[in-house]
C-alpha cells in the first residue's frame, strides 16, 4: 500500500466513525486525528515493514573459544495484533550458544531485531518464531531459545475482557538440552 492510500484510509476511518457516532469531525480534538493516526502507523507501529533485519547483523570477533552462552532479558516488545489491530506488549528473553570460533552479534542489535519484527502486524506465536528463526539462520550458533511474555489489549479491552492477561511463548531451535 502506498503512503498516500494509508493516509486516505486513516481519514476515511475517522470520518466514518464520526458519522456513525454522530460526532463532529471538525471538533478541535478530532480534526487532526486522521493525520496523527496516519503518522503513528507509518512511522511507529508499522515501521518494521520498512526495516530489513539483516541490516542489523553486525558481527564481532570473540577472543576466547570457550563454551559461550548468552542470555539477554527484558527486551521490550511492542507490537500490533494482526487480528484486531490492537497493541500487545511485553518482554522477550533470548538465550543462545555460539559455536566455537563464531563471531558474535553486537548486543544492541538483538534489541533492534526484536523491534523490527515486532513493529508489524503480528501474532505472538509467529513473532517468537520469526525472531528465533532469523537469529538461527544468521548467526553461527548451536541453539537458540526465545521466550516472549506479553499482555494483549485485544484480550483485555474486548471479548473475554481479561485485563490482567499474560501469554508466554517459547521457541527452541537447534541442539538445545535443558542442562545447558
Ligand atoms: Zn488480537
């Protein structure tokens, strides 16, 4: 979709909601809402479609060749549910073991990669797999475990209305065993 079309769609959504609800679309609080929504989708909530996660594969030499397991916690996840266009958010944890002599990914790049896949229309299950698969395919690693814990506003604000909801997803790829 072209940006022009997205802009039009946001305007039409707001105007039609106003019409449906008998609200003045020129109200001072609503007048610029279509543009705000447009910019929000384009520059923030859907920005992941404009980014290529491969751009964040910046690798560094590691001096020692000992068994090297890395665990990164509290990676913020902010995403948009593909079923309802409502946000879900939480935290990811990534654990992986590099192969001997592997180059290592710069730490900040894990955050960038998670954010890139998150800023798209997602299901939490797919998001977890996409992060795990991408890192497994692009890093020299034995195994990877990605865990994601998120609260879904589409579960909290509508349907079952369970505000305090929490969903945990796990994806493991490679030769992982619990004793690592
Ligand atoms: Zn949903």
